[in-house]
C-alpha cells in the first residue's frame, strides 16, 4: 500500500524518516481542538502533549478527562519490535505500538504530520504502518575533544529520539581528555579531564551524571553505548598514569596535520589542546596495561545497562602493528568477560584473534579504499555484525557547505545534505549481506564544535538523512525513498524543529516550507 505521490509529500509535513507504508486517506482529516481528548498511558500522553503543544504554539493541549472524538494511544503486542500503526480520520486518531518503543515512535510521527489550517490545527487523513529496517540506529557525540554538560547530552537524546534513533554512542575518552568517572581509577578524572581543544574548559561525568543520562535515554527508548578509545587516542591517560603510555610519536603525518590546522604538537605529560590524531598509544603487553583496561571495562560495564561496550581501536598509528592486533584481541576479550558485547572501529577487524561476535563500526568511505572494507568483513567472518558510519555520508562533523565555519573536510570534501542522503547501506560493502548489518550510526566529532548551537548546526538536517537510511525501506523499495521526496518532506519539518528549539541550519538544498 504505497500509492502516495511525491506531490502529496510537499503538501504537508510528511514523516522523516519515511514510514514503510503510507496511504493518504479521504476527507479533511482530524481537527485538533484546544482541549483534545486523549486516552492511554500517562507517560506517553505526557510526551505527546509536550510535542503537540510545542508544534501548535501552545494552542492545543491534550486532556484525558475530555470527551468526544480524540486520540487513542495503545500498545498491542505484536511480533515486529518498535513498529506501530497510525490511523487518522475525521472521527479520531489511533496510534498502536507493537511495544512501548513502537508507540513512542508512532507519537513522534503524529507530531510530525500536524499541519496548520485557517482556523487551527489538524492531522491529515492518513494510514501509516511502520517498522524499522535496522535494529541499531545511532548517533555519536564526542565529549572528549570538547566537553558538554549533562543537559546538552539530554538535548541530543531528545533530538535523536524524535527521528527514531535508538542508540547514543558517547565517545568518552581521547587525547584531549578523560570524561567519565571510573571509581576504581579516580586519577583519570582527577588528573586527565581538565582540558579540551583550544584551551576550552574540560569536564567529566560523575557516575551519577552518567546514570542520569542512561535513564533519560532509556525513557526515550535509547540505549547508551559508552566508548573508551584504546590503544591510540590515549594521551590523556598518560596525565594520570605516565607509565601506561608510550611517548608521543611525532611522525611526518602528525607534523603535516599540525601545520595544516595551525594546531600544536603533543608533549608527554602535558594536556593536549590540538586536533592531531594518531600519535599516542598505551604501552602494549604489560600486566599494568592489562590491569588498567580490566578495571576500566569492569567499572564501565557495571554502570552501563545496555549490551554494548566500545573500546575504540581506530587510528592507532603510534602502536606497533603486531602489538596492535594482540591488544585489540585482548581488549575484546576483556569486554566479553565483563558480560558486554565488544564494539570496535573497523581497523580492529584485521586482528585474527578478535573475540567472536565483536561488532565492527565501519568509518571508511561509501566507496571503500585501502582495504577498509576488507577489515570490516573481518568482523563478519568472526560472527560479528557491522554498524555503518561511512565518513563521507554520515559524519556530522564534516562541513556541509564550502563556506561553513564549522566542521572538517577530510572525508572527501564537503558533505552536502544530498550526499548525506544518497547512499544505500545494503550495497555499500561488497560481500556483506543485509543480515550482517546491525545498523547505521551518525557520529559528531567535536574538534570544531564548542556550543549546543554548533551541535545543532552541524547535526541538522543531515541527521535526518542518516535516520532515514537507518529506519526506512532500502532505496528502490519505496517510491518516496528518494532525494527529491526527502528534501520536500524534511522541508516541512522547519516549524516543528523551530518549536523544539533546534538551531538548525536552513540549508539552501532544502525547500523549507
Ligand atoms: C577520525 S573516524 C577519527 C576521529 C576524528 C574524526 C574527525 C575515527 C574512528 N576517528 O578521531 O575526530 O576523524 O572527523
């Protein structure tokens, strides 16, 4: 039932990510009254009330004591996780989730399709049946290059959940700082969290802060995936434990990057405030390093209810290759022994002793070069699945226009909104079947990102393109899964995003309406 024409998509705000099945109904749809009747679970009513009130400038509120036609919200156990049905007609609106997450996504869709008419607000007549393509739909925030307080992280959770993303990956350590309290290793936050890029303020999350983030995410059906980046990206570890790290490797490459960005060279034992990567390494093969990784992983695992724990593995250019393979294998085993599923960046896929089932995160290009895809296939060969984060499509920290003040360009130049949209996960990596893809994640690295507004400016609207790749049917499987339709649909979201306080960039590629 996919009979809708793209023209209809332009006529009103249509959902992003695109639902599996959408059929426009007959008639005028459902007019929202100042106090619209609602039935359902209190928490869900609360979330929907806030969304509706924001979208309608406070003109519509939902009232569970009102009578007459209204909105019914329910969970009806069904097989497909996270799925929902939404039916709107002049008689009322029904949103039915297959589970609590499905209902949550149903109300996000409902808020997206509210439209303003002459004398008020309405939901157009429509029938939607929707379910996600991939189980893992993520966004990553790098809080190491620049630190962001808890409230900002909660804002990112709200923004991502609204687009049906269900994992928040927090990049909690890097050369510039260690951002999470580890009770068994208090020196990390005491000695290695105080700085950030460019001399900006550092900071860290206490165990309590982290618990607050995890709980807030869970209430929005989002799982937190913590990352401690090892064995490279560990300059800050050396501020707390000088004996655990090697001296910085000041290679030709590092000198070039430092030159190109007017950045600084790292100095052992001093906080690093530059943006170069690939110069630091843990000391490999010593009992002290193994004890350190075991302690950090054990504490983080105990603090984290979700199944995944990410231990990095990227850009370890300061680590000897043989030592690297041994280290990532050890780290993946330590994570598995702590009861979590290890996740690592794709470089680790070349290590033959990686713990079976380790998840690989691919950050190569849409058209792989230099054996990036081969490394990614290594995870699949060992029974693991892949999270796809092709840097030249979903890296939210790439500039989206040549004149953008924020962002980097190393991933094949500017990542326009069109380029962020126009790639197909299912056919990107040869020899990787759909069933081997756990999902999609859009990372925001924060070298150039300093404020909440900076986050929004780089994230939107491209995060919506990543959400569509993660949630919606494959390219070619739905008439509206096209760039032309996407730009029309996403253009209709400006008012909702404004109402939610999202400081998005009105990219000239999108017909905002
Ligand atoms: C590469 S992609 C990195 C990060 C940088 C990012 C900037 C990856 C796993 N590592 O260390 O922050 O580029 O775009």
